[in-house]
C-alpha cells in the first residue's frame, strides 16, 4: 500500500495557522498603534515609537524563551504522554505569570528613566515624555499579553484553533476601536495609545480563557509532578525565539543611535515606519519557523525520515510562494506602505520610510528561506546550526552591513546595508548544510542534517494510508505477511493484522461524518520480535484504552485484536491533539 501526505499537510497547516495567529496577536496591536500614531499624532510620535521598539523586544525576550513550550508539548504528544504535556504546560504558565508581573512593575516604575535614556539623542523633551507615557500605559497589559500569546500557541495542540482566531480578531478590532477613541475623543496621546493596547489584550485574553471552561479539553493545569528542569528544556528550545527578539532589540538600539549620529530624527522615524510595515510579515514568517520546528520535532521523535523530508519541503514551498512574493511586492511599491504609517504631508518621513522599506523588501526576499531551515534544525536537535543562522540573520549581518556601509556612504549606504544583509543570510543558509552534508543543497530535503542510519531501516518499516474498509483489509493482510517474513509466529502475526483491521476499520467506517473522506496513517516498525505501531487519523476521538475499560465485561470476541495486542504491549498511549487521534503502541 502507498502512503499519502494528507494528514501531514493538514497538521502542518493547522500548526502554522495557530502559531502565526499567536505571534501576530502579540505584534498586531503594536502595528495598529503605529498606524494610528502616524496618522493622528505626527512624525515626532513615530520617532518615539521607533525609539521604543528595542524595549518592546526586550520585554518579549523571556517570553520568547518560554515559546519553546510548543515544541516540548508536541514531543510528548507524539509519544502520547498526557501527564508530561500537562506538567510542562503548567510550569511554563506559572513562570510566564511571574515574569509578566515582575517586568510590568519594573517597566512602570522605570518609565521616566527609560524615556530620558532612549530619547536623549533627539534633544527633544516632547519625545522623551511620549516614550515614558507609552511605557506607563503599556506595563499593566503585560500579564494579559503574555498569557494570550502563550495560550494561543497551545490551542491547536488542544484541538481548538478556531478560538485562537476569534481571540486575535477580537484583540485587533478592540485595539483599533480603543485607539480611535483615544485620538478622537479622549486625546490621551501616547499614554492613551498604550492603554488601548492593554485593554485590547484583556479582551483577547478573555476570549482565550473560554477554552479552559470546555470539558473536553486535552491540556489541563496541574500542580502534580511539576519539574523546574522542564523550564530549562523549554528555554533550550525557545532560545531561537529569544535570539530573534534579543538581536532585534540590540540592533534597534544600535541603529537608532547610529542614524541619529549620521542623520537626524527623521531617519529614526523612517526606520520606525519600516519596522511597522514589516511587523506582521515578520510575525508570520516567525510563525513558519515555530511551526517547522514543532512538526520536525514530532517527526524526529518518531524517527520518521519521510515525514521530515516532506515537512521541510512543504515549509520551503510555502515560504517561496507566499513570503518571497510579499517581499518583492513591498520592495516594488514601498511608498504606499510608508503612507499607511505616517501622514502623507510629512514628506521627509514618507520618503525616508519608503527608502528603508524598499531595502527591507529586498532583504526579506533573500532571508525568508532561513526561517523554515532554522526551524527544522531546532526541531531535529541541531541547535548550534539553528542558533548560528538566527544570530547571523538577526544580529551580526544587519549590524555589520548597515553600520559598515553607513560609515562609508552615509544614510544611503545604511539603507543598502539591509539588502546586503539579506543576500549574505541566504548564502549562510545554503552554506551550513553544504558543510555538514558535503554537497550543495538543491532540493529542500537536502537542507536536512541527518545521519545515514537515522530512522527505521526500510526492511523493518511498513507504512500505509487507508481511506476505506477495502484498503484496511488489504493493509491488514500485508501486515500479516510483513510480520511472518520477519520471523513472527503465526499467532502474533494474526493478532497484529486483526488489530489493524479492527482499529483502522472502526475509524474509516464510524469515525467520520457522512461525506467526509477518511484517512488513517499507519507506521509499523518491527524487528527481533519487538516494534512500534503508530496510528494517526483526523476522525472523531476514539480512545481504545477507555473503550477496553468500558467493554471489559462484554463479549470477549468483540475487539479481540485490540484486547490481545494491548495485552502484549509494553506501553499503550493515546492522545487526541492537533485535531488528530494519535495512538502509539510499543511491542
């Protein structure tokens, strides 16, 4: 029997949508603030927003470390270890709450000092006041923002991606409404803009929390078995997110100081416009990074080479089809994007913003590939390679190119520096796998760094996808032959074949709504009288362990294959997550 990629594609799309939503939810309000600020509060407010950018990135840095929770939860879900999923989720939730409260208090208390430090280079007291006002209004919303981002990223794993979308829509609509009320009714300035963001995050958090009143949710908060070391494992997998945010904060500080030294505050306003124009796109492509790392982590834990190859191919194709095209469009038409974030009569700020946007567009076209490739390295535990690409892309190359060319050729050189950094990022993304694999990567799967013996040997592996009962019967017969050819006794081979027939047959016949095409993936590894069975489908939830408990006293012939195989197994684990049934049996 052949396998298809329907479930893998569906899983990746779901993970991508959910993670993109969660990341966008944390950035979109800032972008909306940028639009309203530029259109109603003027170029000085845009400059203040640009000077604030590194502080916002630093605030999100620790939150980025905790973003590794998705990878860790997926790894345990792939093994169907429900208790470990809950423990990791719970310890991260506690850590996120503590961090948000402490950082909010510090930001609020230090707002005047931060305003004077960040705005000192402008020599404009008005800009200094704007910065401190915004920070005071922004701080109270940190707890709600952190929880919204964290919980949104878990929703797909908990079979509720629709609520993530609802939360993001509610957050964006309320932020836009509160922003407009601030500038048209209350005249609250930058403080009012920040309060609007805080209130909108409260709205988004309220929508997210309705999920946790559902009785059928999979992931629960628990106080039992919490392990501090899990925070270290989560942080290890969240380091790339933290690198992105930390490098962005550092380079923003450097760029702002450098532009004020070689030009004036209009250059900082132009860079702020470019930051706002690309904020959502960078959030989406960061969602690609996180999604690729989650899917590759799942495939890597299952030692599924075919799944890894398909996952990286799918991620690269989406990146080229969507994100590279977006980069080209923005580079070709920069001025309309610039005018979204500042009044059109602020000619100098519009022109400078358009110049930066054009060069950022070129940069983005070349750097986009690095996100899914770096995410794949993170998911397959090639962390040094992932960190190296992220640090070069987000920190070393942009700073070196912008400052180097800026010193040599002034403001125009600084603009060109962004495009140059993108080209060099592409070169490094190709160079890393070429060094390790000793060949030029041509196809997406060539970017993977895996030992030759990774995964089950072809002679030990049987895979199939079943869509109807006829295919189920055909697969069960092939499993019987597969086992006997590898030395299994006739009884065991018959029971394994019967198990596949009963489990997959029940799913294709009763697990789907009328008219919906069934799809059940089987991965069976067998050698030396031991092995592993993994069944995955996107039908109605069905837990065979609970089924056995409820039907233990019924007709013993009913579900005979399920009873015998689960009785022989060393471990049987089931979990309904990512809108999939996942059953793993270790023989």
